[in-house]
C-alpha cells in the first residue's frame, strides 16, 4: 500500500477512536446529574469532537492532494494549567459504578490514541502533519494522565461505595 493510502487508513482509524471517545464522554455526561461531573465529561466530549473534525479535514485534504491547513496547530495548542479535581468530584466519580467504568474505559481509549498519534507523527512525511499528530499525542497523553489521577483518587471511594472488605 502506498504511503498516502496507508496514511489515510490510519487517519480513519484515529477518527474512529475520537468518535468512540466522543460517545463515551457524551454518555457519561448524560448519566450524571451533578453539574461539575457533567461539565467535565461534556468538555472532554467537545475536545475529542474537535480532534475528529481536524482529522476529517486533513483526511479530505490529503485525499484530494490539497495543501494542508495549519489552523489546527494554533487552535489545539495546549494550555499550561492542569485542572484541579476537588475531593467531592473524585468521590462522586468513585461512588458511581457507571462513571468509574467510564473513566477506566476512557483511559484505554486515550492510551490507544496517544500511541497511535505518536506512530502517525513518525509516519507523516509532511511537517504540518507531523506537528499536528505530535500535538494530538500530547493532548491525549494529558487526558490520559488526568484520567489516571482521577481513577487513582476515586478508587478508594469506589470500593467504599461497593462495600469492599479485604479478607
């Protein structure tokens, strides 16, 4: 398979991963009645949807042999501050089996995404694409790290809510 066609196949795979994340985050947001939890998952949904649309645009531009736009590199620039999750937020995640499972599933999706984007950055023969995929890799790594921290903190509440008692 030629490099262009392989790149298009891999971008489609990335688009599917982004849509899987969009669906997961949307369902988690809809599941919760808590405004802070709902806002967290809805915000993640919007970020992943934005990634999807930039991937779609690049897929179309590559397929049609157009010059690649660089807008995504500016729009997707990472903010420096990490969000701080309150103890109440973490407790609400841990106390809800559905939300705790959503965090666990999201971790797998984010890990798959940053690994895939890292490979795409290496595969891309174009500097714009390399920069775009490297930026997405950093975004997804940040998501992964934040979700991992939430999961670690929420785990204690998860076991308390489910009456886990070690032997």
